[in-house]
C-alpha cells in the first residue's frame, strides 16, 4: 500500500496553516485513524489499470520470488 500525505494541520503545536496554499487532495481512502486531534487518512492511489503495467509488476514479483528461492538453496 502506498501512502499519500493529504494535509497536515496541528493547531495545538501552533503550525495552523491559515494561508495554506495546498488544498486537501481527494484520494482513494482505504483507512482512517483518529488520534486525539489528528485525523490520518491512508490512501491507495497507485492502482495500475493498464495491462502492460500489470504484466510488468507481476514479472517483477516473479523475479523477486525466484531470487529469494534460489538464495535459500545456496
């Protein structure tokens, strides 16, 4: 899972962004955690949809698996 920092504001520490030039971004929120005054949204925005990218990722996984397997047999 990849993460994306959307927006951080901590007014208790004094770093409230009154003139924030960055606006919160929309993301595919997969989990939200609230801790005190802090809300953390975990986003998974790196989903591949085209066949070439998916094939490339699966080939890399396969190569990594074979490398691990062969290193165990040495």
